[in-house]
RNA sequence: GUCCCCAUCGUCCAGAGGCCUAGGACGUGGCCCUUUCAAGGCCAAAACACGGGUUCGAAUCCCGUUGGGGACGCCA
């Protein structure tokens, strides 16, 4: 089995294309097959090398590896269409000589006008076939005299072209609705339908898995396979991925390209797992299934026929699962850029700084959907000011009440001679003593403590947060972690500000 | 306009003639847990587009209607 993924380097890697890349990957990996990566850059206007580079990087980031491609090479290269022009040109010429194709001298303007006319008159929009009737000898003379000409395929009349689609079953078209399409443009570059056939044929591709939008290209391509005397591959067309408004997923729906999802803090395995779930199910009611396992279960005949809508909420849910299971050192590594952006860490972390970061991960990995939320979740650690904490009137009112004051005074007193509360037990022990001293319990006990320590009414569990701030306070500046206040300093300042203003 | 594809909860999937009083997941609502938020646990509301056939029996098969999507380019 030989399959391929063939992006054109005209922009970022779109999420819909990732899904077809994934299906090809699953198919190849599940059948001991070969995955080919081919760059379809025949449109010189829109193709860029940067775009090719980022597409390759995105695929690597996703973990969708290929066996033959423009970077790694292979037996049937080159793997960039722009480097295969001779192959298309020679074959197109043969087709002209055989009478299966002909030169077309029509101008773009002419064609455009005809098309509009046909559409307006309720006719199928297809090429009129004007140049098909030009005498081949005359056409040859005109071409030799330098007149620009494209080469068009002579679509056979009155035939039924049928194929058995691997995902949707039998599909057929009548050739009457297929126009004579361009094989080679006037500038001698190949048009899509021709280049694909020449390449897939020459590269020995056995299974073509692509988007539903190519379904009507299939009969044209089948005709070319026939003319070129190649054995056609099997085709499988997977349905589209749409936005919530049922239109093609595009920028106005939000993120659509791989790099945007990476930037938002989605894990590659989560993205792929979610994408596989669109129009396919691993079975047994399972949804979170690792890629390797999916490859074992994947089958094109199980892929759904109808378009699916991209739902970022469900993606988030999948991502959370993978975040939960990810090793803390990897999570710390991945979180670092976000924390850096927030100014919480510097460019270089010392080993101690890194160890601290890793120790912070239990605070975020079960409660965050995406990595771009970590700095917000950790904000209370790095940002604290007693003045700011006491600013909101509701907080102020709560904390000025007698019961709350008793809690805070007890807390301050205990903290003064307590060791750093570097672990859960130490904090609990201290909370217990504050409880006895103040006579408060439950929320009445913990809420004032939380406010005094973080300045906020909610946030991560104090059990985890307090040890984290205490450990952080002991770090020296060479660690690369922004200096933060420990519990004692926070409460001391808090009490000071509180008593300063209370008598006024 | 012509051709092609598609049609189960708001969304993603399960269902390949009787197992369906249509199952799971996301989301939504409620309850529980709890030192708050989140996470987690439990419960609930929520769908076979419509109309004809075929059959003892249809979400499942056939036809039509409607709706959605795609293609019709010297883009891919």
C-alpha cells in the first residue's frame, strides 16, 4: 500500500487538511504501508518556500511522519511538482500526438465570458470545445509560430465513468457534464488534474484519500489514467469539516491552522485525537485513544459520509485529558513560553528554576483546558499586593468583620514563628492552629485565609498554592523565576494595610 | 443553472430489518463532593428532516420532496 498527502504550499496547514493527512497516516501505519509527502506547487504565483517549510514543521510537530518526501527523498522523486515539469510536458505532448488532447488558443477573457453566458442560460458550465475542431496540423503551425496555447484533454463523448469509492461506495458521472479541461497551461506548467494523475501514477500510489471536494475531479482523472495507460488507484473521499454555521471552516470561525492551535496551547496528540473523532469512531464507545491504537483500528469503510462541524469545546475537553496525563517535565517545558510572556520567568531558567516550574504543574494540569491559560491560573503566585487585595469593597467588608479579623490575626501570629510552609502537611497543621485560635471553621476559616494570602476569593487549592508560594519565596534571583512573596510577608503586609485604614 | 455527495439529540459519534422505551461523548441544567474557582461523581432535558412504498416488522432497504454541502478555473 502506498498513500500520499499532497498539500500545496500556499498558506498555513489547515485543520481540514490535517484530518486528511491523519487519515492517510492512519491508513499507512495500520497496513504497513508507505506514506508519501508531495508538494503541489504548480501555482507559481501563490506557492512560497516559507509556506512549504511551515507545513513540514507543522506535520512534524503533529507527529505525522512520512516515508518519502521533498526533505527525505525516495525512489520516485523528486517530490515537488515544480521539479517534475518535464514529466508532465512530455506526457501532454504524447497525448496531443495521439489525438487525446489538443492545443487551445482561447484567451482567459473569452473563456470567462463564455462561462458566464452558459451559467446565465442554465447550461452546464463547460468549455465549448471551439479549439477541439482546429485541424491538428494548423494548430501545430500556430504553436510553432509562437502563439501561446494551452493543452486540453479531449473528453470522450457519451460515456459513463464509475468508480467504487472506498468510503462512500459506487459513484458515477456522465462524460457529457465534463468539459475539455486544461492539462498544460500556456506557460507549460501542468494543471492540477493532470499533475496529480502523472504523479500518483509514476509514484505507484495505490490509495488516494482526500477531501470530498475532489469527488467531481475523480472522473476527469480516471479518464487521464486511461489515456496514459496507468492503472488507477482506489479513491476514498472524506467529508468536509465545517464551521458552526455549516459553511467551510475559515478564518472568521476563529483558529483554523495548525500553528494557531499550537499557539493556543493544544497538545498535538489531542488535536489529532479530536480530528479523528470527526466522521470516525474508534469503537466501543471510546473517545480518547492514542494514535498508534487508532492506526490498528482504522478503516476507511468506517468513515462517515456526512460533513462534520468543528467544535472547539470538545477539542478542549480532549486536550484536558491529555494535559492531565502528560508528564510534568514536558508540561513545564511547554508552559514556559506562556509564563515568559507574562513576565513570570526569564529566558533562562536555572536547574532549580526548572525544578520549581515542574513542581508547579499539579496546580494547573487538572484544571486547565489549554496551556495558554496557565499564567492566569498561576497569577496569584507571582502577583500579590496587599493594597490591591483590599481594594474591592466586598472583600474589604468581609475581612473587616470580627470573625474574619480573628482568623487573620491568628494567621498572622502563627505565621510569624512558623517555618516556611513548604508542603501540604505544614499548611494543614497551621490551618488547624488558626482554626482553634479563631474559633472559625469551614468557609469562614478558609476564605479569609485565602484573601489574605492571594488577594482573591477563588483560585487553586490552598493546599497546593501555599507550598508553591513558600517554595517560590526561597528561590534566589539566579533561578530565573520572578521573585515572589512568601505567606508570612503577604499576611504581614495585609494586616498592616488593614489596620492602617480601619481606624480612619 | 447543471452534475455529484450527504441527511440520528444544539454538536460529534453508535446503530449495517426485529436486541431501540434509539446508546455514548461534548455542551447545557440540577444535585453531590469540597477551604473557593476549576476538576471529579451522579441525575436530567435533548434526535431518527418530510411523504410515499417494500416487509409480518423499518432509524436501518427503495422512490420522491425538502434541506445542507461540493464541483463546474490556464486554483489546488
